[in-house]
């Protein structure tokens, strides 16, 4: 039985259109489709990470419909998705129409340029803000920009009118997921699946919720259903690979990554990067370094400057742990040269220097990181590194800065409680323990107190590591 027969609604229509389009192209025959269908088809390909095919469809469509707003808008978004903002601006300048769809696109570009007030003023000027398509477009814009909380007023305005519409339910589920509200997101994705049980994106949305809650078996099951619905839905293979990896089944993980690679959703470099970084997290330095080196070699110095600095920095940490100090520092310098304002290489080299006993140089590296990113997140990373290498005084300074800058920073009260326990500072321990969502219980305290008295550092270190692992 053909997989497309399991699809319903617009998904099924677009898969049929894709088959017609690809058959015509294979036979070198022309095919006529209206502009909206071609724009939707391009978006269908883009969702599946087939950007070359999406671009081809848009260009073919513009050959048939040169002034189509729908196709020009889709082309602009494709340029934005592939980090070609200047080309996106050129396309926007060609659009004569000033519809709400175009205003949302222009607002996207304004947000990208840091012109938030201008963007929001443009959105406010829309005449049909309560239209479902506009609510969905604006909400996804805010979600993609990392501001899901700004989508909530738009979603709330449409709740009564569109509560049973799939598009509305989907964007609401994605909005809650992006905010880390997994139970609410799960409710909406389950409701969507009840309406349309053969939608790969809905099952994938549910899989993401399960994965983030470390319910890996359930994530795998949801991905299975997504793949049954659409065996070319590449994101489901990637997610299933991640879940298998977390369960320690590297063979199944690799099988899924390889399948995603065939669908052009990931590259060999991605696979090596993902496994390498996980090995680093687990303290498997030699294995981690081997995978990271493969990822670096596959990229080359001029490709993908966004991830190369992180690869070099993590490889540097591996080299340091393997006793190759000189090469470790060379890799840190390489990372810093590639992206002078990226903080991770400075944080990593700071940690390396401190572990080598060169405190002055280590603190100087961390100070540089804070110059570029004077945020609570940066202080938090310094605190975590300090704890890992046993520098409690630096950890205390860092975590207190986090608390001062963002009092509700996730897990900060628990970290300060644990830290002051190690420092035997009863007053501050009690202060922060009371602020914890789950304060330490009496029996836990008695066990830790005994360890502190006996100075059973090995057992104590393991207990504290377990606490920090749970909080990280």
C-alpha cells in the first residue's frame, strides 16, 4: 500500500503534486500548476530540508507566474532560511503588493536587523490581525525568533474562533514546546493526532516533547508513527537517532542518522559532531576527539563558521585531557581566530589554564568571554566549569553573579545550595535551600554531613556530581 494513502488533508495533496511535478521534470515535460500550489509545494520541500528542490520549484513557478506575491514571499523566506538576507531584501523590494503576508515577511527582516519597534509597528498596521493565516504566520515568526511569549497574545486572540482548526492547534503546540511547557504542548499534539492520525509533523511534535522530558522510548514510538505516515520525513529519523543514542544504542542511532543523511537532512559532519560532543559530555575524551576531528576535516576552515569554533574548542578540551597541552592551546587559538566574539573558545581555554594551574591566564580568558557576552549564561558556564575542576571560590563568584543578574535562572538556587554545602557555609546553605523547588531532605543532609565530617571526598564528589548532572 502506498504511503501517500495514509496521508490526509493538504499533506496528501502536496505529496501528489510533488509526484506529478517530479515525474514531469524527469521526462523533461512542462507542467502547469497555479502559483499558490507551487508556493505550497516549495514550502513542503523546505520543511523536509530539501532546499535545492524548494528553490527549483519557486524558480519554475516564477517562470509561469513572474509577479506572484505568494511565490516571491516563499523565495524570500528560502533566502532567509539559507542565510542569504541581502537576497531576501532584493526579493522583498520586487513585491508590489502590501498584503498582511508581505507585512509579516518585512517584519521578519526588521527583527533580523534588530529593529523590533519598527517590526511590531508594521504588524500592528495589519487590517486583518484576527485572520487565521496571519495569526499562524506572526506566531511562527516570534517562535523562530526565540520570542514565543510574544506569540501568546496573538494565539489568545484566536482561541475562541479557531480552537478546532489544525493550523491553530499546531502553532499553539509549537509555541508551548518552545517555552519548555511540555505537558501543554503534548496536549495539543495529541489533540492534533486525534484529528489527523497520519500526519508526520504532529507525531514528530509529540516526539520532541517526549525527548526533552527524557522519555526516550516514547519518543522513539512517536517517531515510528511519523515515519509510517511519511517515510521521507527526515526529522523523525534524526530524532529517533538521538533517542537511541541517549539509550546507549549507538548502532540503531547510526542507522537512523544514515537514513537521514540519504534524505539530505544531515551531513556526515553532523553525525560526527553529534557523537563527538556526546562523548565529550560523557568524559570519553579520546573517542570524542576522534569524532570531532572527522567533523573538522569534513568541513574545512572556510565552511560553516558557525559550528567550527565550537568543534575546535571541544577538541581542544579533549586534547588537554589526553595530555596534549600544546595542541590543545593551538586549537583554542584557531577557534578564537575563526570567531573572535564567540565565547566558548575563551571559556574552554580558561578552564584548561586553570586545570594546568595557570590561574592568571585562565581568569583572563574568562574575562574576555564576559566582555563579549556579559550575561548570566556566561557566568553560569564559568560556574559549571569551576565546579568540574574543583575551584569552589570561582564557582561561588560565578553563581552569585547569575543569581544577581537573573534571580529565577533555572537551577541556580539548587546549585548555590550544593555549593555552600561543600563550603560548609550553613547560613547560605539554609538561605538557598529554602528557595529550592525541591529542598534537600533531612536524610540526604545527614548523609552529606557525615561525608563532610569524614572527608570522604571520593564518595562526596560522586554525590555532588550526581546532583549537578541532574541540574545541568
